[in-house]
């Protein structure tokens, strides 16, 4: 490891102000929507939430959508709705946020990690098939960085085994595969509205599904397992509610839904800007052999949620973490998406999966870094990112 500071010695930073890795785009429309809800006197789950669900489903071409408190909550509810629990295995990706595996564990099932494709970092269908056993009842396919997972073989495998294919679509609102929207490629899909995502409600998530039979259970269990929520008891008709099943406090509020509705209006513009930045990065970095952007499958259109790159460390005299520190010294925000789950002590202990069991994911974990990408970025901002990265790559080339 080089003892040099991973920036040009004695040089001034590329930027005088810090460029964040991500930033939400909010404005007058979101402010007005929130004020309308405040003035309505109805702040909890109610008419705005129902409208948001309907508009979201129409946006991605899904039959039904159920708003929830977070993507994690949505994954948990979805796994329960498919009656997954103790004794069941659920195959998923090691290249994901902790929430994916945690939701499986909370449902009582066992996460089984299958390795990923080298340049895409989404589930390798061959590895999934090899990991399948008589205990396997579902696969949770993680769409990565805005690129869709290769769903058709995973769905076909699940269908052949009488199992379920669930999309973890936290990164992928707006992505498509062969002309079909992410969220309509499996049995159910769960989206995130965290502040860094394609649209935000501050915190929140959405479950999309074609399966009408799931919806009543999802709506009931997102709010304590009661049969009538407060919005259904409004008006002049008195009705007793009853707790009919186990449930959680996983509902979305009308305050959040109002922001989401305004964000949905912006979605085409936000996606267009993200994709333009993604394409511009790819064009500018195409001739930099030490930097390889992650790609998607043929026939896919990215949501451009993140811009992760894999470093060819054999061409550099510094490691990935020194590159991260160097970019921060240039006032460029950075991230790592992700360190494979077996590299986290909690998941090593709970799952018993060593890093060498998923060699592609483990190798990518030491090479990956994410560059800033969000609709508020200007071309000049992006030029600064590229200049800073090139400075480091050139100065520390092997």
C-alpha cells in the first residue's frame, strides 16, 4: 500500500465545495402538496395514500400497489404474504444492502446467497440453480444500481419448482427489461422511496403485484392486522374494527404520499437527467482502462440510480479505499455499493457463508466504488468528478 496521500501532492482540490454522492430534488410542488395535507386535517394513511398507490401502479403498469413505511417493511410483508417462514430457504444476492437479508430473517426463513455475474453484479442464474434445494421456496432478485436483474430464467426456475420470484426493486424505479417495467417481472416487487432513490417520500416504500389475493393481507398486516383502518372508518357510519391477524406498524402516511405524488410528476424528467449523466460517464470513462463501469443485461434500460465502477487494481499502486479517500480530498462524495454480505460479521455468523463461497461478489467488494449521480448535478459537476478520478488513476498508475 502506498504511503503517499492519494491525491496530487501539493495540488489544490478539483472543487472548492463538496459534491454529495446523492441529493433529492424537491421544490414548490412538494411543499404545496404537504401544506394541502396539513390543512386537510388528515395526516395518517388515507385518501392521498390510496391515490399514490393507484398512480404508482399505473406508472409502472402493475395491477396493484400497496404503500408501506419502507422497502424493508415491504419485503418483510411480501415474504409473509407468500407464507414463507421457518424451514424455508430464500435465495438472494450477496451484493445488496443489509435490508434484503434482514427481511428474510425477520420472516423466519433462511437467506441463501448465490453469486453474481462479474460485470453486472446481479444474480447469476446458473449460481441460483446450483443453490436450489428442496427447501427453496423463493428467490429475491436484487436489481442493482438501476439495472434490472436477468429475471426470465429466475422466474422460469421458480415456476418450475412451485416457488416465488420477488423483485427487490429499491434501485430500479423506471428501469425496463425487454420493454417491460421493473416491478412487473416477477410475482411481486418492492420499491424504496428513501431520499437517495429515483423518487422520495423521505422514508417509504411500495409493493407492486399482479396477485389480487395478496393485497388484502398486505394492507391488513401493514397496520396491526386489523380489518378496518382509520380511513375506512371515516364518516357517519359507526363500525367496530377487529384485529384478525398478526401485523405491524408499516403504513405510509398521507403526508409522505403527497410528496410521492409530486415526485411521480417529476419522474420522467428525473430519469432523463439520470440517464444522461450515466451515458456521459460511460462515454468519458470508456478509454480509462483502470476504471470499468458496471453494466446491465441486453435489452435493458437503466434507472441510473447509482454509478458504480470496478477498479482494475492491478493497474494502480493504491487500493480502492485510498482512491475513495483521494476523491474525498478533492471534495467529491463517494460510496461503496456494496461490500458483499459475507464480509459483514453479522451475516457471516448468522448465515455461515464464507466470502469464498461467492468469489465474484467478494472480489468486486474490494474493487467497487460509486461516483456521484443525481439529477441536481450539472455537467460541470460531473466534469469535476471525472477530472478528480483521472488525476488519481494517472498519478497512481502501476
